[in-house]
């Protein structure tokens, strides 16, 4: 695991979303304070490396709905290359990442 990705859905709630700490610095991620959220409901997201200390803040009213992903390197080979194409999305567009999940299920062993 090298990174975490937290997606915050646009549900009415009060209370900061996430506190992040790393090397003596601290940040507050609050998806409701993002510029896009002020114009229209939008999904917020934050990604941070696994060595960043994080704390989920208390919801004081409403409901905060999130989805959290632990990101891993694929054992099948390199995840990306260092070669960046300057023409890629040169005139706007959308960049998306495919995600897949694995549920950790503990099974009872038959004896």
C-alpha cells in the first residue's frame, strides 16, 4: 500500500472531514469548502501517502458519506512510466482511474 484515496459524497453535514499531519505540518480537508461545492453539489476527494497521519473528524450534524480505497502497486509490473505526453489533455478533458476492490473475508476452516 502506498496511498489512500477518500471520496466524500455531497450529503448535508457539519464537521470537518479529515485532519492530515505530516512532518510537523497539519492540514484540514473539508470538501464543503472547495470552490466547486459552493456553486453546486460535488464529490470531494483527497489522496495521501501512507506515511501521513490522518484522523477522521467528528460529524456534528447530518451524515457524511465517504468511500475509502487503499491503493497498492500492482505486482504484475510498473504502474506508470515517467514519460509524460504534453499533448495529453492539452485542451481540457477528464482523467479517470479504474478501481477494483477485494473484500477481506475470513473463512472458517472445516476440520
